[in-house]
């Protein structure tokens, strides 16, 4: 159940990040005096910095994957070869190109997982802050979407903790 609670906090982070992703492009985000923005600002900026770096890496990897796929598709066919030696050579080139493409796809998947990890970490950092402020100060997020995401996560986690206590 602890793993489910952690997973729910991570999902909260992914959803919250998706909602807040474009807010940092506005000047208001950096000068706002809103309590919610003041709470989110340092953690969100840190997460966006990490995500942006890995998104650039991901875009470069996508280019490599596309190039490798083109190379593999364009590599010589065994059917066009005249001798058995040429057929073996072409088959080896095709297999090598396929292996390179698979390696790039694997690396791309790892980079995408790291991006998701930063978003999940954002949730695991923000959820306890929201929870503490609600419990200690009665404060709730002012943005409706943020509050909706937090309330849904809080309800789900409360149910999980209740089930854990019953065990």
C-alpha cells in the first residue's frame, strides 16, 4: 500500500506539472505575490530546468532514431545482391543497422523515463507541502485545477491510508 501511496503522489506530480507547465512563460509567475505561486515557484523552476535539459536530449535522440531507421531501410537488400557473399554482407549491414536503431530507441525510452521521473519527483515534493499547509493552516490552493488535482490525490491517499490502517 505504501508503494500505491507513493505512486499516487507521483501521478499528482505529473498531472500538476502538465497543468503548470506553461505558467512559467508569463511574467506574472515571477512577480506574483500569490501564496500558491510562491510555494510552487522554486520546485517548479527546478523541475522545469531538469525536464527542459532532458527534452533537448530526447529531441536529439529522436533525430538519431529517425536517421538510424532511414539507414536501416535504405541499407542494401539481400534480394538485389548477385552473389552469396554480397547477400551475406547486405544481411549483416541490415542487422547492424537494426541493432543501432534498437539501441537508440532504448536510449530514447530511458530519457523519456527520466523526464517522467522529474515530473513524478515534483509531485512527491509538492504533495507533503500542500498536505501540511492544509492540515496546519487550513490553506487550500487558490487555482481551481490545482485544487481539484490536490483534492483527488488527497482523497485517494486517504483511502489507501485507511486500508493500510485496517490491515
